[in-house]
C-alpha cells in the first residue's frame, strides 16, 4: 500500500493494497471461468461463498467478459452511457491486457461484450476504480468523452505512465484516443516528472456557470491532494488546482480515536445543488466531506464528518472497539437531504500490537501485513522479544523469534528471504530515515512467515531508544542493536459496512452532515463468516435517481443489496446472490432508450449483471 499518513503508533488494522496505490481490491481472491466462457455457476461448488438469495430483485440479464489466459478478479468498476456499459479490466492475475470492456446493452436481457471495441491501457498500467462518460459539446469537442484512471502494475516503474486517459466513445464500437496519461506531473518533492502521478479515481462535470468541463483526480502519489483539471479542450487539459489538502486547509482529521491515521482522498461525486457545485469527497479516515467546487480554483468546505469513539456495529454486538474508518465512496440522495457512505474493510480482524517491555511498555501501535505472507489472524500471534538485524540485505546468522529489520537498500522480498533462511519465525520492518518516515506501506513480499511493516517511531521504540517522538523519529539514527518484547495478535472487528447521514446543504456557506444510522449485512459481523465465504465488505453505493429513499449496494461476496433509508434509519429491502456466489465491485443505475430503469453491477470474476428492484 502507498503512504497512509503520519501518526503516533496506536491500535491498527491490517490494510490491503499495493505499494504506491490506495488500499483497494488487493487481489487474487477469486476464480473466474476461462476466456469467452459464461459460467452460470460463478465460482462453482457449494463452498467458499454465501448461499444464493433473491429477495425483491429480478436478474434481467448478464454478460461475461473474456481475457486471454483466464479472468481471475479481472473486472473492476462499471459505468454506462446510451446503450453500452463499460467495465474496467483490473490487474489480476497478471496485469496484462488491462483497459475497458465494452458491453452492448441494446437488449438488457441478453447483453454481450463487443470484443473489437476493447479500450486498452498502456503496457504496465491497469484500470480499477473510476470510469465515467460525459457528453461534451463545445468549440473543442462534440461527442461522448470517456475518462478512466491509470495505476501502474506491480513491479512496473511508477514512472511508466499513470494519470487519466480520455477517449472519444461517440461511436462505442470504435473508441478513439483523445489524450492519454494526463494529470498531475508534480512529485511530492515539488519537482516535475516526465509522466503524471498514478491516479486512483476521477470525476468529470460541466459547469452551467462558465460552460467549462472539469475533472477531479485522486492522486496516488500526493495522497492528501485533490487535483482539478480543466478539460474543456480535452486534447489540451490544464491543471487549475493541485493544492487541495483537506487536512491542511479545513482540518478534516480528528485526534481520537487514535487509530484513524490513514487520511487521503479516495473517490468523489459532483452535484449541482441550486447555484452551487458540491463535491462529496471520501477521505478515508478523514471521513466524508462536502466541498463547494463552484469555482474549482477556490474550493471551500461545506461540511465534514467525524467518526464516533466506538464502532457502532460492533457496539451493537457488545464489543467496544474503535471504528475502522475507511470512508470509501458515497452519494447524495436525489433531494440532497441524505448521504450514504460505504466504509470498506477487507479484513475482519484488527491487528492489536503492543510493546511489552522497556521504556514504552504498554504502548500500542499499528502493524501492516505484507502482500502475500501469512496474516496475523485468529490463528496466529507474534509474541516475545525482537532481534534487530539491520537492513537484512545480506545472509544473516542463525536466529529465532522475531527479526526487526530496517527498510532500505534492498527489496522487501530480499529481507524476508534472508530472515526466513536464518530461522526467524516472523519479521517486522520499520521505516528508515526519510521525510515520510511516519507513513506505512504495504510491502510487496511473498513467503511463509508473518511479515509486517511499522513506522519509524514504532521501530525505534521497539529498539528501546529513549525519548522517541513523532517529531524526532525521522531524524534519529538507528542504534546498532536492541530489541524489546512485543505481542501482535488479532481480534475480530467485522467487515466494512454502510453509514447514513442527514445532509444540510444551504444555498451558501457551511452546512452539516449528521449520522443517522449504520447498516451491515448480518454475516459480515459474525466471526463464523470471517473466513471461507469471500470478502463480505461493502464497496459502492448508487442512489435511485427517482426515489429519495432507495439505494443500491455492491457488497462483494455478500452480493447485491437494496436498502431503504430516511430519517428513521436504514434497512435492507432486497438482496441477490447468484448460484455459486458473487463478487461485486461497481454498481450504477442506468436507463435504456425507452426510459426503463435498471441497476448494473460488475462482478469481479464474471462481468456484467443487469438487475431491477421489484418490491
């Protein structure tokens, strides 16, 4: 995972994701049929998923998509425009042939992929969160403009491409490139790179006030920034605002609970409300934020949310534990009186790490597991003293217990291989002396030992260095040796769930977001479903455009869900899980040319589902 943010070491959660990317959809979890095969059993067999269910939902049709060599976890987000749907092709399993699938929806009961219309990304990039089509009609461009984001594949150089790409899809069967890989070319050090920063998501809108078209970007490399570009001339985009840091400008962070340290922009929508353009920005542990972007060069705060001291869904079940945070995606209701937000959480266990000896005995800290190593879970606990082995870039003497390793010089995989060969049973890597030494990364490493990452403050405290603080850690050198005792264990805290807010958005000035209720699929809060049933986290929400009390949810392996919401709370009124299970990523409402309303959902291991809610 990329930089998560600076914080005092506290209770933490294992975070999924890749180095240099947001902690989303980390990969390799599901199976998919072979190229061109529509597998109506989905995942196959009776195990590994929740049982099928169909309550008040009609499955109208579905279409599988193909990929050479198989399609495990290949499908990401979905959008639709006219009589076509567009499904992002994610990086799993090999990050080859990524881009955007085009699906013909003229007959919603029998959709099919237009294989010749596939929109490719540049080699070394993939498409995940965020795709949109906007009709643009100005002196520079007339037609339907598609935008998708670009992130770099595991192992590819971050300078490979990135940014967003714009395509002319006025004829969806023959997409034409407009501008590829545009975005923010500034780097965290303040210089300029040859290629734009990786982009996790984006959203376009055309202002009725100045007739100009804008796009907002989620920057993977300057995580707290929100970048806004003018794409009125999509062949020559211009950056108009790359200084939006919501913590610095508006103080959207919160001091407690102390584990809410992963603060960055993630996803957003833009709505015209009266004469204002309001963006709902999802800022992970910073919560849900409403911004006035009527003037994209002068953005102001409308409202923001804070998390409660205790996780509401866990408190309702008798457990006192802080909320996970993870404000992932949200939408406003058609009447703008409510907002539903999805708190994504891929790991139902919270890693609780404690220093057990020395000057910091009793302090808790955050520890983040590597990408392909045994997690600290209900069956695994790390306990006992740590042994500092330096950077572990060369073969090590024989050892036992937990190796403490400093980041730098060699790859995480080399460090893991060396401590494994030396006989250690676990490893902890701490950040090196660098400007962002308080941040966390998701280490790309594969092995048989638990292998975790901590920030530099924690590393120095595990070494027993006296007087360490967040203010001094980034400039304090590591001692030659040392090591205190620690315990790292896991406690069940459930999968990600949904929040409902009442929204007050006045004609001008500040408003408010007030939490009304939360909603979770019951199995997602039951430890009996923590393993073996797929990812039971919520992912996205789509509001019904005609009914300010109905919303649709993509709930990964917990399926497609319909909820009713209002001032009295939120409750489920519909559900669908196919035979053999589902694995939904995106959800979007779509109308055909006759005005008939459908709900589209993208299944990561299959392709497109077309639903109607039928109460």
